[in-house]
């Protein structure tokens, strides 16, 4: 059963402008250290940062129909499995959120200028 769906789209340039204007303050507000390390090591770092931003927004939308927990940007971490599939780790107040029968799937996609992500929260 689907418990929530979220989608987000963002211009890659918007993330670049935020990084250029606010630097580490922006990065540390939105991303975990693992996400920062991964994205900044990539050739298209702004695309990777934008993808994680869109994923966090989509996840927030999917979770908002199922929980009233208060959490921070860093309580949601996006990482890639060896085969490239994006996965989510929760920390803080969300750490045990997916225990039991709840699962969350995300899919990210990008073009030259935009990144999008969809998140589906469901129970098995």
C-alpha cells in the first residue's frame, strides 16, 4: 500500500548559485559530510548536489502524509549502491522510521539543466 508520494525538480544552476553565495554554510545546512565528500569529488558536482537536494525535498513530501516528526536536512542521507542505484539512510528522529513494514524508494534523473526525483513511501 502506498503511504506517500513526493516529487521535486530543481535547476542545477540554482544549487551552484547557493554554493557560490553561501559556501560551506549552505553545504553544511543541507548535506551530510558523506554527501558533501561524494558530490565534491565528482566531475559534475553541482548536478550531484542538486540531485540530493531534489531527493530530500521529494522524500519530505512523501513522508509528510505519514509522519509529523520534525527532522533536519542532515537526517536524510542519499548514497549510491555499487550498481549506482540511489538509496536513503535516515538519522536522528527518523533513524528507525523505516523499521517494520515501511519502505522508501527513490529515483533520480537529470538533464543538462535540471534534476528531478520521485520518492514513494509504501508498506509491504
